[in-house]
C-alpha cells in the first residue's frame, strides 16, 4: 500500500488548527506522506447532514467552547475562543494551500501560519493582503501562489476534494484518511497513531 494519509481540512476549523502540528509530526514519525486536501465544509455539511455552527443548538455551541478550552490547554497553543473575523470565508486560503501542495510548496507551514492568523492573531484570512504577507514571509512568490489558487485547475481540484470527501465518508474538519479508514477530529490522533504503529488493516463500515 502507498504510505500516504489524506488530510481533509479547512482553515476555518479551530480543530484542524489544534491538531495540525501534532498530525504532521505523527505522519513524519511513521514515515508517511501527507496528501493535503483542503475542503470547503459548507457543501460537505449539506451532503452529510452537518450544520454550520450558528445553526447548532445553544447547548452544542456551549459545549464546543468548553472543548476548545480543554484542547487549547492540552496542546499548549494560543487560541482565541471568539475570533474577531469568524465566521469567515476560507476558500482563498484553502485554495492557496492546495495550489502549494500541487506545486510542491510549503503547504504545512502555510496552513500553520493561516491557522495562527485566524485563531491566535485575530486577522481576517479572507483578505488577500493578509495571505500575501504570510506567503512572503515563507519566501513564496505571492503573485504566483495567489494566481494559481484562482486558476481553473486549482478551483476544480478544490471542488473535487469536496466530492471525494463525501465519497470517502468524511463529514468534518479535520479528517485523516488512512487506507480508506476515516479518523474524524484531532482528538482521534492517538487512534491514528495506534493504527500506524500496529500496521493493522483498515476498519471499514459493514
């Protein structure tokens, strides 16, 4: 089997941010490549019965706030519970990450910087100028990266990621897919580690 983990995520997800560095280190420690698959959650939610945060019951919204505090402490990461620019449109940031992955660029580092911009620094990641600064700090040609993100091939791949996510059984961010087995949520990284360590076959629906 190809030693690769499909990583479905969006930069608008605090859970993806909380697990990002831990996941990348985990994959690297097991000598697995990461296939970055940024995905827009709205269409995925529509297909799989999920609800955007604002439409969830207040009890669920309140519990989310508690969980974010728990995992912020667990991961020892800065995280603003109510960012100034959330909800926001992550599509451009997602597509830039996808374009970097297609071009062999620093996708992991870019995504980490975008996560920090939204979830720790209260910057608006929907704005091109914010993303441009991040790219330049990484030594990436910002004009080229943003231009590629807006090209037909990158937009088509982004849309394909949404279709593939649903087909594979992905319904939220982050999701890690190992040999067809979905691990949903950064709180499943220990289980992913167990699967990688044991080398077992995938657990799949009956």
